[in-house]
């Protein structure tokens, strides 16, 4: 049954000239029909390079918006309109305006996990893998980092030469886990290395053997000579690594490490979207798109130094 749906998807995406992007947190049956797999910004960059006129983002809304920011000439589809990101929705432009008034001499750095509208009010955008490098390369010493306090705290520890202010936002999935979860996982699997995302709290990060973005975690596990790993990010990564590296063992930091928004998109969602029976086209007015793109352009400039 899964194979039949996948075959329909492959046929329709070819007929309609659709490029399918799949974030790493999607289920493996979706990854198998995708043209590109990766983190949110890397996928947007792949979309910009692709010759296809239509792009489908199997992920959450801010990711589809980022694709539209970089690909204004393309039709961008989100197969599940309700797939949002709680962290991206925790801060709006009014709240940010108040923060900027409170910290008038701070450059505003936005995590990529923010809405297009919020990016219009920011100076620089960053990803979890590029944040430390970009902030080190910034001329400004005073930084207001939004919206993830955990990633902001991690960056602050790596960049003590900068004065970094964080806010109260976070990824509710990553933030719910504690050092005790790491201790329990290590007790169950004493030979396993702990690999965690910097969206986790500081107490979890401190106990990790490696800290990195989703793709960095996957790359580390694949290249490492070690054979057992505890994965401190969305549990889909445990599945993907287990399929890619069957000779190694992968354990979730917790069985509850699940992003409900990421898991909204199913194989059937992709099929219905291709059939014109579901999904949503992402539309941004040109003023918003160009204003949001400035922070991304600045990220690319600083990241290439």
C-alpha cells in the first residue's frame, strides 16, 4: 500500500514538475519520495537551485515561507496547512518592537525558526549550525537573540566576547527534556555517545558528547567509529539513522521526543497536495518578502567570511 502511494506521488511530481523537499524530521516513507532531504535552510537553498516551477515543502510553515523568500517566481506548497512551529509563533512583531525599544543598541539576530513577518524586523538570520560563526563575524558586540533561549544560551557560552540577550521562547519539544533524561538513557545504554541539538536546555547540552544541528548529528553518527548513540532530537532521526547505518545502534533520549507538528504531514498529505485536493500555496507580498530576505542575505554574507 505504501509503495502504491509512493509510485503515484513519483508519477504526479514528474507530470506537474514538482520538486519535493523533506525535512529530516519527516517519516522515512516521505523521505523516499523526496528530491532533497535536510535542514530547513539547506532545503530552501536547494529549492532555489532546482529547475522545477513548483516546490513542495514537507515540513512546517516557516520552512515553506523561507523557500518562498528565496524562490519568489516558484509556486510553493505546504501539504499540511496546520503544520506550524510553536517556537516560530511565540513572538510577533509587536512583542519584538517592545524588545527593540528595551534594547535599542542591540543588533537583532533571528533564528531561522521564525515567521517571514518577524524576519522583516531583524538584522541577521541564523541557523543552528551557522549561528556561532555568524555572531562571531558580526561587528556588533551587543546582540538580541530571538526566539530560542536555549540556542541563544548555547551561542552565548560559545561567544563570551559578545553581550547576548535572550528572550523566553523555545522549542517545546526539545525544552521538555532534562539532565535526568540523559542520565536514564546513559544508565540504559552505558556505551552510547550522547548527541543532542542545541535547542535542548543547558543541563542536557552539558551532558552531551556532541552538540549540533540535525544534519550535523546525523553526519557525526554516520562518520563516527563508535557503534552506539543516544539521539537528543526528534525521534524520526533514530529511525533514519537505523536504516542508513544498520550496523550501528541508535536510542532515543526519550520515547516522547516527538514533534507533533512535523508528524502532521503524512504520505497521503503529499499525494492529496499533488492531486490538488489538499495543501496550501504559500503567498508573500513582495514588500514582506524583500524585507525578510535582507536578514537572510546578511546571514549568507557573514557565513561565507
